[in-house]
C-alpha cells in the first residue's frame, strides 16, 4: 500500500499538486460535517432536558398555587 504513494515529500503531500484547494476544502467540509453531526445532537439534548425540567418545575408550582387558591377559597366560603 505504501509503495503506491506518489509524493516525494510531506510538503508535496500537503500541496496535492495543482488540486490543493479542492482536496483540502473537501477535507474541511467533511470535518465540519462530522463535527456538526456529533456536536449538534448533544446541544439539542441538553436544551430538551433543560426545557423539560423547567416545564416540570412550572407544573409543580402551578399545582401548589392551585392547591393554595382552593384552600383559600374554602376558608373564605366557611367564614361567610
């Protein structure tokens, strides 16, 4: 496999002949694609978990407020 490499130096490898821009732009786009596909789902998962926690806390607070309001209305109804 190494016998088929046709670059005489490392700098020649990085220059890729006259196709430097095309080859390295494809490598860059591939790296960006892999990074986004690994990073974005993690960010979205954290955001989803954060939203679910906030929703759960809001539901608990709403339930507590509702219970307090019902208790107050009962107390006012008994006082009359």
